[in-house]
C-alpha cells in the first residue's frame, strides 16, 4: 500500500472525492492516512470525520516560524509512513522543509489551465477574462505559486450565459475526474 496524506484548507470536496475513490477501490494500492489542514472549523474536517479519516489540525500561527510548522508536519507524516502528499485546496505555499522531504512526490490541482491564472480565484479570473475555455491542471509542487511541472490538464468551455457559479461547478466536476485519474497514473 502506498500511503498518501491529503492537505486541504477549505471545503474539502476534492479531498472527499479522492477518499471515496480510494474506499471504493477505484484507486487500488493507495491508503489515505489523514487529512492535514491548516485551519480549524473548516468543512474538510467534517467531511473527514464522516469518512472516518483522521484529521491533523495545525495552524501556522501556533508555531514560531514556517520552518517549525513544516518540521512538525514532517514528524506527523513520518510517523504515519506517508510516501506522497496530495494538495487539494491547500491554500498555502509549501516551503523547503516539505519540498525537500517530498521532492517529486507532492501533487496539486489548480482550477485553471496553467500557466494562466495562478493563485487565488483562478475561476473568477478566467470568468472575467473573456476567454472561451478554462479548465484544471494537476502539477508537481515546487517553491512557486502554481509553477510546478504540469502533469495533465483538462479543459472546459466558458459559455456565454454562464454565471461564475456555473463555471465553478463545471470546473469542480472536471476536477473530480481529472485528479483521481492522474493520481492513479502517477502514484505507484
């Protein structure tokens, strides 16, 4: 079994989708050890509890530095035997401590066709841009914001009568297929 940890900061819908796929056997040979979140009281915690996945809540403000925060995470990850980190709506830049320990073994999904629309509100940026298409990208994590090597992208149309919410829903549904497909190919 390959042990993965999933990092999330918000609603956790991609986290839930991946765990459901693992539990159904759609991602054979993978075990989700825990949800790692950097915020208390977020929806991903509730989702993890319903799925019987352990939760680690570690808020960076409780640590003296980013390095001490990540060193703490590394101890937890090591104790659980985690081999891969899967970011699913984790809203912080990862720094050298985690990057060095998990080089080439950390994935992220971003709701745009990178390199376009990095960072926050990528769907909103695409919606406001006048573009005809957007999509989602799975990439390896590096020290930049959404700058790691692209593994796979999938696109969807931005329809003339879309609301931003319509587009968000379409991109989310695309991600629910894209991320597990890439995980199945990459994590072996």
